[in-house]
C-alpha cells in the first residue's frame, strides 16, 4: 500500500507527471483539481469548497488504508503545498501518517521548475482540458503569480525530512525534463527505495 505524493508549485507539471506514473505503477492518480472542481461547480472557489475538498481526500485515504479490497495498491496524489502555512504542513502530516500508521509507504516527490517554464505550462492543452478554472487565462496567470509572491511553494533543504521523518523523499527540477522523463526518474527511485526497504 503506497501513497505517491507529488507536490510543487502550480503548473510545475504534477498532473502530467502523475499521468505518466500511472502507466508504470499499480496506482491511480488523484490530482488536486478533481476534488476542488467537484465542489467549486456548486460553491465557487471558496473556503467552503476547499474545506470539503480536503475532507473528501482524507476520507478517501482513510478508507483506502483500511480496505483489503482496493482496486490498486497505491494512490498518486498531486497537491500544491504552501510551506509557509501551518495548515498545509499539518495536512501533509495527517495524510502521510494515515499511510505510515497502517503499515504503508509514502514516497514524497517535490517538483520544481523556473517561473518562465511554469507560465508556459500554465496554458498547456492538457492542463486547460483537465482544469476548468485555468481556462480563464488572465485569471489563471494572475493567480499563479500572486501565489508565487505570497507563498513558499518549494521546501527549504531538509524541511520535508524533518516534518515527515518516516517517508521517502525526492526533489526533482523538471525545468528541462519532459513529464515522461520525470516520471521515469521517479519510478526508478521508487523501485530502488522499495528494494532497500524490503
């Protein structure tokens, strides 16, 4: 039972990398906007919608770690983390602890890329098809830049390992990598970590 947590700033390529990982693992992708957009259809992108999204994810993870009849052995979960917010750090810890305490493994992948590349990826066809809120290009660009200014969306050296000492951690600069190349590197790392753990 595995949680493959893919984090990083908006438009760094989390969903696209997650889709590539799905092709090579017994795991299903849950990307950030799947739950957010479900509630935003009715409530807008409000605090209430984000709270409901978080609870839905946690309920799924709780059910997954308790069940012996899951369709797959792992969940690939993508999420933006503001490391300067205690609420985001607490969410990460709660989610990872669910898997660790149930005897599962957590593989934490942090992606980073230059702002220019992220702005370019922000208008990619796959992203716009999958995420309705990104189709207003002006709003989406301003949101990305505003969040970039207000929050620290990549961790400091050693920060993740201190917060989550029982997980496997990998950081990748995907600026010059395709999603397939990034996913291949992640898969090799997971395979190596799993062998060492066995």
